[in-house]
C-alpha cells in the first residue's frame, strides 16, 4: 500500500470533514441569525401591538365611558320628562274635575234658583189672578147695584130718560162705556127684551159716509137686523135705533132697526165690555 496515498486520502477526508463542519457551522450560524432576526421581528411586532394596544385601549375606554354617561343622562332626562308629563296630566285632570264639579254645582244652583223663581212667579200670577177676580167681582157688584145688567161678558145700562144720539153717546162714555154694539142674534134679542116697548139708540151710524154703516168702535156692520123697509131715511136719517114694537099711524108694526134723524130724543143703552173693566 502506498502511504502517501493513504496520507492524501486521510488528508482529503480530513479536509472534507473540516469543510463539512465549516459548512454546517455556517448554516447553523445563518439559521441562528435568521432565527434571531425572526425573533426580533416577532418581538418588534408584539411590542408594536402592545404599544398600539396600550395607546388605543384608553381611547376606546374613554369613548365607551362617554357613551355610557350620555346614555345615562338621556335616560335620566327621559324619566324626568315622563314624570313631568305625568304630573302635568294629573294636575290637568284634577283641574278639569274641579271645574266640572264647580260647573255642575253652579248649574244645579241655577236650576234651583230658576225653579224657585218660577214657583214665585206662578204664585204671584195666582195671587194677581185672585186679586183681579176679586176686583172684577167688586166692580160687577157695584155695576149691578147701579143698574147694570151682565150678559155674555159685557154689562148693559139703560137710563130712564131720553136724549139725541150724540148726547146719549156722551152719557155712555161718561160712564166708561159706549152705545151698545150688537154682534149677533142673541145680543139683539137681549137688547129687545131689555128695552121692552121702548125705542132706544144703538151705536150704529152712517154720518161719515152715506150708506156705510159703522159701529162706534170703528168696526163695520156685519150682522143686520133692519126692520122691514129699513134703512129708508137717506141723508136726513144717519143714526140707528132699535124697536121691539113700534106702532105708527098708517104704518105697520115695525120690529128691528130703523134709521132716524140723530137729533130726535130717544132712550139709549150703554155697553161696557169686560176689557174696559180690566183697564184702569
């Protein structure tokens, strides 16, 4: 065996081993360096995240605190507003109830007052009616004592004397009456029975307009109770008398109304209605 070859082989092997060791060490160093760099980068990232977390966390915490406080304040304001509204509603309800109660009491009081006044009014009307009845009764009694006769809501009076138509009417007005106005057959029969055989003036005339017969109160003649052939005196006979029985020479018996000269003397009948008695 060649020794130099062995030496060379040994040297080559040694060199190769040394070379491999160096390569491995270099790789290890590189890996270590890479690992160190990675660790440093990772540490830097963690430090950055930590720092960021440290810097950002207080901001988030402060914002949340502000939001919480704002929410609480809004809730408190809402509660206070609800309380105020509820209080206002209660006060308003109490006020309305009080006013309604007062109005109801006032209305009932007014109704009571009205009822009392109505009763007093009715009482006064009743008393007044009684007084008027008593007054009318006294007047009627006085009229009857004075010779007045009551018939169908009127009083009639026949003086026992004669006069012309105008003076006869003046006597009636002086007594608070007027010459009799005959409105129907019943009243005509009453006047005929009252006058008996006498001829009496009644309150009918055409002195203003010929053949336009009017009563002393201005009303037109409606019922007519003319005797046969009457009226027949023309312009010379403008006043009316009534006769139950009139016997004249060469004339038949006449019953009813006759026109006559107003200046002739006859008896007369006055009439006073109840409305005239009511007037003071």
